[in-house]
């Protein structure tokens, strides 16, 4: 955690402690030292709970990203099965597996996507520390992760639309730098599958920058 954010958290905690101590002394005339010790334990416990939530958010990010990749590849497989049978299965070393092709496509999608959940979970969780309680931090941050996934899915559909429009008339010279196996029989579908899988990855980097905005928006 950045030093300035950590310092801000400690400063907020100290300010809260002082307010509780003053109100307790005025209302009850109690012992300030005992009140301070008790509240210090409560604040420390809340900070620890937020740290646990932070780690949980990273785990959630990994799981959500992996599941998204698995489901996303079902759409890609429908667009072009050859994208997997002639390319991705070889790339992941499962071309000769006896597992059904659609299951292998989901397996490829999970392996290709789970790691994106790490930076997403780390960044969203980090910004989530701005919330007062750990429960609020978990609820709002989880919502932000889901929004990020929905945006990625939308970009995937945009990628499919882009592929369909761009391949209405095929100019092979345009795709000289693309890797297209010679065994591919339906080039247009193959290129559409490439588009639907590639464009969301390009926009995923932008979502990492936008994710703090999701947290701030849902904080209201």
C-alpha cells in the first residue's frame, strides 16, 4: 500500500479515536486512557478486517476473470471452432486431448484470463480502502469488479462487430502480419474470432485505469 494512503488511514483512525474519547469523557466522565485503549483495539481490528477484505477481493478478481474467460470462449468457439482446433489448442498443448472441444475452449479461456483478475483486484481493492467499514468496502468493490467485467464483455461484442464489418470483403494483404494456420477453411470466421478475443484485451488496460472511478462513483 502506498505510504501516503497508509498515512491517511492512520490519520483518519486517530481523528476518529479523538472524537470518541472527547464525547465519552463529556457524557460519562469516564477514564480517557481506558477509552483510548478500547477504541484503539476496535480501530486496529477494523483495519485488519479491511486487509482481509483486500486479499479476498484479489481472489474474487481472479475467479471472476477466469470464469469470464471460460464463458467468453464459448461465444468465440461458436463464431469459429477453427480458431481453437487449428490454433489455440496447439498453443496450449491440448490439441490431442480427448476432452470435448467446448470444454477445452473454456479451459483455454480460463488460463488466458485468470491472471487479469490480479491487477483488477489489487487496484479496486486498494481504492476500496476509502470506505469507512470493511463491509462497505467489500460490497462496493465487488460491484466495481462486476461493472469492469460487463464493460469487458461489451468491448468483446464490439470486437465481434468490428470483425464482421472488416471481413465483409477480404483483402488478404491486410492480414499478412496475422498468424493464420494454413489448415483454416473459413477465414472470415477465424478473423472474427481473433477480433472478439483481442479487442477486449486492449481495452482491459483502460479498465484498470477506470476502476478507481467505479469505486468513487459507487461510494455515493
